[in-house]
């Protein structure tokens, strides 16, 4: 029966390989012809791979040639052709076709590399070959045991040449598994990279209001944990595929020994899988909950880093925060443990069921199948014991697959939450660095909806900002001045009205290209992004001296030597970047709030007028009423509206904007 099972397995696997391998080989040749793949010699390593692979192919060819003699007790191909089994001839012909085809595909893809190649086909094929090698090992062991059951035939395994097929199985398994593992390292790393780049691009292109609404901790969770989890699916899939192919070939072999035994095996394993699917739904809910708690935990981590100074100062605050982050960490642990526990019981039950199959075979087959030979019974038990490890491997892959599904849904949800903004085509975006501009807001209205469902509306706003003009925006907390600044700079899209530049309506992206801004919650990068720092070396040194930080900071290759400065000094460094941007409009949000009195005066009396003299439009959000006389225009806000400001006698040069 062994020979028929082996031949049938060869036909089944080889038939699929022939068609699929030919398709991918033609595709690969097309990529070589179109220069998508480039030849890489690889030196001594390439020669070694070529030599070893040729020897392996010759070994397979020799084993195929000797298969009738070894597997059928010394008969020849002529006898097989005359008396059968014909399936062996068909199987060997299929293998003789597909092995050279796949070998050609492997060698060509090895020496002709493609950038960012994801050779999933090769990984799957080699995983199947690894499983076949695995199966050959158990088949040969069984056949050898059948031949050496008495003293007269103890050397049958060596004399017949079965050991060659045993070695071939080990070689196929080892070589294929090694190549697959190395390919998986490359593929999974590329998968992580691609998914992270996709998320980063989505985040960087997200509308500002969408970005503000994101749950705290969701970005690091998506970029770190979720992408890592999803990338592991490739490895899990290949391991699972290898196990499934091995099980299928084992079942086919068992079917050739006894069909009833195979049916019982499939039924019991199917029962275990069914239980797993039921329990996995409960476990999946726990993994979803665990993922929510993970976001919460990441939020606490961000708060711990950003608010460390406040926690360090106040012992009670430190203690209460410590309790909260510990609780979040504990909940994170407990929900994960609960999710894993859901699989433990069924895993054990699945193992018990599998052991039960072995017991049924050992104790009941001799009773219900009296014609069953002892060596067949021994073969069943040996194959079952061998399959046990593979079944357990497949079972323990289920929790990982559940986590992958949860993470994939989270990534998809996250990307949907930061849907891309509709950009103006690049050719219509003009920075207008040398252009005299006039920015006008006409009946602009924006409604902000808070988490507690309370609405706050800014507008309608009507105002104009001109080149060579200094405009101050003032107002109390919650008056809407920051929202107005975000509307002016294109961070927020008006719900009503329009914003024009030189009389032409303009989109958000194009509007932002006119602005250099320093907000009250600004972030200072340690590198001067977007600035031609090499061409502006002298200008940089000049402004460092003007801003009185040349003794604190130096710049090399566009990098600040340090950004560990006081808030006021960091704002001056941000002002340096704003200078170098050299854009038509400069916006400052409470910039002078952290400056000492001397530099605050310098800012209002010298720096702003200097920018005005250079033809810049200067917009400053400020409460420094003692310097209001430096402004050409004062916009005072209250409850989201521009209100009339009384002109004081000493401010004769002050233009007042009113509703």
C-alpha cells in the first residue's frame, strides 16, 4: 500500500506545481527582459549555491531513477511499465518536469534580483517542499520498520537503499526551511516597513482637525504593535501551510493503509478545529478589549514623559498618576491573560481528543478490523504520534491569527480615521516668496464641536491682512483667537465663507505655503528641515547673534548642537527657522510670553518692524497691550467674534477691525 500512497501524493502535488511554476517562470523571464530584475554575480557565494543546488537536483534525479528498485523490492522500470503501478510512472514524469522548472525559476530569481521583491510564491513552494521532505521522513521510517521486523532482514534499510530517501527527505526539509526562514525575515521586515510608511504618509497628509481628534496613543500603537503583529502573519501563514501540507500527505498515506482510520482522524481533528472556532470568538473579543487598553496605556506613557516635571514637583499628583498607570498596565496584562486562557482549555481538549484517536486505534482497530495486520497498526500509531506535534503547532497558531485579525482591523480603522485631504494639484500651489500679497477672510465661519457635545462657533469673520503690515490679535482665553489663527494659516477649513489671496479663492494647502508660524505649543525639531542651510551659513550665524543664542547653539550639517534650552531660548531658535523660511506671512502665537523684558521689547520694537520693512505680513497673537502701538491693525476677539476696539489717543496710528 505504501507505493500507491507515495505515487498518488507525487501526482497530486506535482500536477499543481507544473502549472503554477510555469506561470511564475514566464513572469520572471518577462521581468528580466524588461530590466526590472538586474543580474547579481554574488561571487563565491553564488558559485557555492549553484554547485550545491546542482548536486541536490542530481540527487533527486538519482532517487527518482532508483525508485522502482528501492521502493518495490528490486523491480525494474520495465516491470513497472508492464505490470504497474502506472501511477508511479506518471508521478515521476510530473516531478521530472516540475523540478527543473522550479529549479530554473529559483536560480534565475537568485541571480537576477528585483528591488523590494516579495517572493511569496517561492516561500509557499519551498514551504510545501519542506512539508514533503518532512512527510518523506515518516514514510521511509515506516517502510523501513516494516522491512526489518525480523533477524533475517535487519539490514534491509541499508541494503535496499531506503536510507537515501531518508537523507533526501532531511535534505529537502532542511534546505527548504532554511531558505524560507531567510526569505521570511526579508519579507516580514519589508511588510513592517511598507505598512509603517503607509500609516506615516496617511498621518502626514491628514487634515489637521482629523489629526487633533485622534485618540492619544493610537499613532504609536498603530506604528509599533499593530504593524509588528500583522507582519508576523506571513511567518504564521507559512508555518501553518507547512503543517497543513504535512498533515494532508500523512492523511493520504493513512488512507492507503486504512480508509476508516483516516476518516476517524479527520473527524476528530475537525471537531477540535470546530471548538477552536467557537472559543476564538470569545478570545477575539478579549483581544479587542486588550487593544483598547493598550491605547490607554500608551496615553499614560505619553503623559508620563510630557508631564514628568509636574509629577516630579507634586508628590500627591505623582502618587495618583502612578496608581492610574499601574492600573492601566495591570488591566493590559489581565485582558491579555484572559484572552490566552480562553485557548488553553480547548488546546488541552484538542490534545486529549488527539490522544483519544491513538487510543481508539490501538484498542479498537484490532477488534473491529480483525484482518488488520500488526505492521499496519504500528504504522498508524507511529504516524499519529508524528502528526501530534504538527497538530499542536497548528492549534497554537490560532491565538496569533486572532491577534493579527484584531490588529489588521485596528490599522484599517486608524487609516480611515485619518482620511486624506483633497490637495490642490502641485502646479497650482505657489509660495509667492517675492509676491506682494493680501489675504482676506470673507464671512468665514468655523464650528468646533467638543467631546461633551458643546459647540463653539468662530465667525463670521471679515478681515484683511496686507504685506508690509503688522496685525495684532488679542482676546481672552476661549475668545477664538487661536482658532482664527488656524483658519488663517489653513489648518482648519472654513465651514462657511472663503479665504482669498489677492482676490482669488485659495485652498488650504496653497494657503499654508505662504506662512511661517510659531504657535504657543510649537515643536522644535533638532534639524532644520526644508531650509538650504549650506547656502545660508552666513545668514544663520548672523541671526544666532541677533537672537543672542550664538553662545548656546551651533549648527552643523543642518543639525542643532542642542535643543535642551529654556523655553524662551527655544522660541528664539524657532524664530531663527522662521527667518530662514523667508515666506511672505509670519504668524507668532504668544511668542514673547516666555521672553525676558529686555528681549520682549527687542521683539516688538525691532524684530517685528524689521520684518515689516522687508515687506512681510506680520500677524501676532498677543496680550502685551503696552506694545499695541507697534501694530498697524488690532483685531480683538470675544466669544468667537471680532468686536470693536476703542481707539486710544496715544494709538493714532492704529487701525481697528470691527465686526
